[in-house]
C-alpha cells in the first residue's frame, strides 16, 4: 500500500509492484520535453571526461504524459514543503564542487 497525502486527507492506495520493479537513486534530475511527453533523466554523478568536458552518469529515464507530469509537479512541491517543515530547509546545491573525482 502507498499512502497518498493531500490537503485535508490521507488515504492508502493499493499498488502492486511488477516483477521487474526497480529503484533508482538520483542526485539530480534533468528535465526535457518532446511534443508528446515530458522526460526526467535521473542522474547520479557529474564527471569530467578525459577531453575536459562534462558528462552526467544516468541509469534511467522516466517518461510521463503531460497530465502525469503536471500532477507530479504538484505532488512533489507539496511533498518537499512537508519534508522541509518536518526535517528542516533543504540547502541549495553548492556551485563550486560539481564533479566527482572519477574521469570517464
């Protein structure tokens, strides 16, 4: 069961995990769009390439219909506000140390 929280209500939704269900850990999500859908590229690291450029390491992409993306934006905003209320402010990403030491 998954708990859904909305203003003034909380309910449990029955969710069955598919056989191939997996979790992906992300430290940054890059958002893109096509004329048909919105895409979330889940990344875990930003590394320097041997040529001196930058590359994100990604293991998965989530593709959403425009309606699902709009609902996600609303639900995610509310969930982050609740998290900060309970856990404290989430600090912005530091600007100077963006890379891991690994080069690809």
